């Protein structure tokens, strides 16, 4: 991602992910994939990132995906795993996913 557009992209990605889940919640019957922990992690990303380029997205399920710059994945996964007592998978473009607990 070119310098200068990360924050604009993050705003769009996060808003679109949440809009999709909002639309599903408004359907008949309503579909709720996100769990309380999903919302907690998304809030944590917003509060923790500061000046660090970091954004989240969610697909049709409760699992939050956090994107960070190359080289920061393991450190961030360890921090998330520790704060939330969860297992994280770390992957990159063209890389195999690795489990971090």
C-alpha cells in the first residue's frame, strides 16, 4: 500500500465490513455472525493502533482479520493472543499461515 493512503483504505475497509454485518442483522430472519469478542477485538485495534498502520476486516463469520505492515505480524499476533487469550494465525502475501498462541 502506497504511503499516504493507508488510513483512507483502513476507513473504507472497516466501514464496509461493518456495513455488511449490519445489513445481515437487518435481514429477515436476522443473521448475527459477530460475537462480543469480535467487537472487543475491533475496538482494541482502534484504540491500540495510534500511529501504527493497522486495520481490521471481518468476512461472513465472527473471525476478525487484522492487517499490519510486513514484519509486524508475529509481534501483533502475540499481543492479541495474550490480551484476548486466543490463538492467532499469521500470514502474508504468498506465505503459509503460522499459528501463534
